[in-house]
C-alpha cells in the first residue's frame, strides 16, 4: 500500500477516526498494531508470517534479557542477534550466496529441491528495516539493564503487554516499509494514550506537504527522464545529456527517500508519535563524513552505535579506524541489497571516508576570538564552501550510478560515454525537464548552505524576518498547488526494494 495512493488515504482516514474515537482511547496501541498488520499484508499477505515471527522472537529475547537471571542475559542477547541476522541473511542474501556457490562449482540450477527454493526465496518488503529495529531492541534493553543509572526498564513485566508494545514498535505503519529506523530506547517511552487536541497540526501539515511534493512532483516526474540512464539508452546520448540525467537521478533519489521520510514523520506526528529526522539537507555537505551525518541519519547512526563503536571506532589507532570504516560501510552497502554492486558502493564510500580522514579533508577549522584574527571575507567563504559542496556532490552522484546500473560493466560503460560521446549534441528534450524538476531540490537546500548559516537569524532586521516567514508560507502553498496540478505517475518508493 503506497503512501501516494487513494487506497492509503482511505485506510489512514479510517484508522485515524477509530484511533481518536473517545470510547476506544485505551485500545489505541492495539488499534495501530492491527492497522499496521493490515497495511503490511495488503499486497502480500503470506509475508505477514515472517513479520509476526520477527516480532515474537524479539519480544521473547528482550523480555528474557530483562527478567531472566543475570548469568543468562548474554545468552539471550546473542541468541536474539543471531536469529535476527539469520532471518535477514536467509531471505535477503540466500539467493545471492547460492548463486555464488553454484557458479564456483559450475553446477546446474535444479528445477526443484532446497537449492531451487533458496534461489527463489521472496524478498519481504521492509525486512532490512524491521530486522535492524529488532537488533536495536535486544541491545538497548541489555544496555539499559547494565546501566544502573537508567530509569525503570521500558520492557513491561507483563509478557502479553510487552509483545503488544514490541509489535507496535516494529510494525508501526508510517515507518514500517522504509524507515526511519527506530531505536527502542527512543520509541518505547513514547507509548501512551494520545489526545486529539495535542496534535501539532502545523508540523503535520508542513511535513506532509513537503514530503508529498518531493515524492509525487519531483521524484515521480524525474523518473520519466532518469529512465534513459538505463542500458542501452545512455549509449546514444551526449556527454552533457548523460551528466544532466545523472544529476537528475541524484535529485530523484533524494526527493524520493526524503519525501517518504517526511511523510512518515508527519503521519506519526498526527498519531502522537515522534520519529527521528532522517535527512538534514545532505547535498550541502562539505565532506563525505558530513554527508553521512545528513543522509539516511537513522541508518548511519545505527551503524555507528551498533557496529562501528563495538568494533572499536577510532579509539584503536589509525589503521584500525580505516579497517573499521571499510567494514561498516561495505556492510552498510550490502544492507541496501543482495548484489555485489551495493557492497562496492559501500566500499566506495568507505574508501572516501578513509582517504578524507587520512588527508584531514574534513578537519574543522577553529576560529579564534582574538580581535587580531583576520576574518575570512564572505565572498571567499562562499567560493570555498561551494567548491567543497560540489566535490562531495560529484562523489556522491557517481556512487548513485551503481544504484541505477548495478552491473559494473554497464556503470563503467556509462562513464566511458562521458568521453566517447562528447561530440553528440545535447538532448534538450531530456536536459530541460530534468533541470526544471531538479531546481526545486537545489532551492530546498539553499537556505541551509554552510555560508548562510554563519549569518545569525537573530541579527536580521525585523522586516527580513517577516519576509522569510512569509516566503516559507508561500512556498508551502505553492508546493500544495503543484501536488494537485503537476504530480507524476505513481511509482513505488525507491527504498522499498531495500
């Protein structure tokens, strides 16, 4: 069930009405759990079995970590992590690993039996997200139990109640399919009775408007043009055309995923729950490490907290830090999909982070408060910031090519066309619409450009504040109008495949 479908609109209105119906206020969590299970099973009901199994496993292991004797808590956390990773590995990577073994031994592919089943396992939608949330749960309750300074555990001593809360945490429909990835320690304390009068309507309206604008106006229109990056179409296009389409794909993948996240955040807020921000204007990043603090924040913080830090982070010397970066980013790449191209994409970013660290490209400059310090002119700061932002954007955009062309030979061939096809005239029928639908994303980022952040808003004159606030309201109104008048043809969100 897509957020950008009429079916979802009806589903949400019914759920919202029942959820806030006064006589049912004590059953709000149960109502949302039932609604979430319906939402997940709408197109593929049989995959609901795996989601429910994951919920039960994580409920029981987190409960036993909390209430079993101390000597057995490590057993339960190890068991919970192993089962979660086993389920993810089987359904997401089973076919990839089976293909690898068959190719290595040059064996034939059977038409039945275990190998046939492994080769044709379905990929449950959202499995990467809810598996990571299950791991977060068992680790968080273990950490909380060990930390005596923490407040009372959020794992209820009543097992059925804990199963219900865990079902809600894992299956809550706004974030179920493509995040943001939740952490148990942030979500469980929010579980309580919600009141209609406490809905932050302004926040909900803006989140949904911007989210749907990014998705249905920008991403869904750009997809009709970035389609031509696919093999073999790009081979007949000129250098400028292919570069523009690659730019468009960068804008599309941001608008698609950031749009989904904003819609999820807005929907959750209308139901009284706060989801974490997942994007913080990533295309104004001046370093690759800053990009990963701004892009898919819930995944990057999950990898940092549950993988990078346990591996030692940057506390065990430079060589170990580089190794840790490569491990984390390669596995983060594989998290996106069961193909070697995703692992290469992750390693590509890992190499970028390691080189950046080695050359101290992202070293923070300290500004002295000494009056004798020469202040950098604004025009020069704009130039240096723009150059760094452009370099990082080019690096990131080249990486996205592996999402659009997962076969390495095709990705390399695309890069080759940038030299080979330089004589071919630009295709304005592709370039102009791509730029038109890309410009709003640039404008969306522009107020957060690094240089402008040094100009404190509190120093602005009052009329400028009024103009700024009015321009934001006008922009939201314009986005709402374009959603109604210029939406592209509906398509699944890109990150649904992950």
